[in-house]
């Protein structure tokens, strides 16, 4: 699933040149939050994969200060609430990015045989 810039563009700023990489994941009520500095779009794509690969197609190559909050999928499925925030909406509304589902070739690893190791 690629992501693109939303119509109004990104809603985050580039990190200061002397900023240090930082990423903190926390919980606020039902939502999981990310606060990060010097975070690239590749970092963010890997962080919010939403169960499927996310590919950065924004064209943004810098490092950014990011804040994002969304309701985890397991809570949405088990006990949905009216004020839950789906990751797709959070990424667009809070950060100005759009997740767009599409079919694509991905690399996979297939394990055909496994054996218990023998003693040396």
C-alpha cells in the first residue's frame, strides 16, 4: 500500500539540523501514539504498516518531527467506539499523508523444510 501527499500537503515540519533521532510510542486511553524527531518517511512507513507493507511515494526525503495517534486495529475489531481513529484517517487528517491501497509485487521468503539441529 503506497502513501502519497494529501491534497493540502504535509502537516509536519523538518527536524532541526542538530536534532537527534528520537521515537517514543505510548498509549493515551484507547489510542497508541508516536512522537518522533528526525523520522524519515521510510521510518514512518515501517512503523504504521497496518498489517500490510507501506511504500513511501511522497517524494519527501528529509527527516521530520512527527506526532501521530490512532486506535489499534485489535481495539477497532473487538470493541469499536464512535470516537476511534483509524490509522488511514489519522495519517491523512493529522499528518497530511494519504494511504492508498493497491496491488503490487512484494518480496517473500518461503521456508520449505525445517529440521531440528543435531549435536556436534
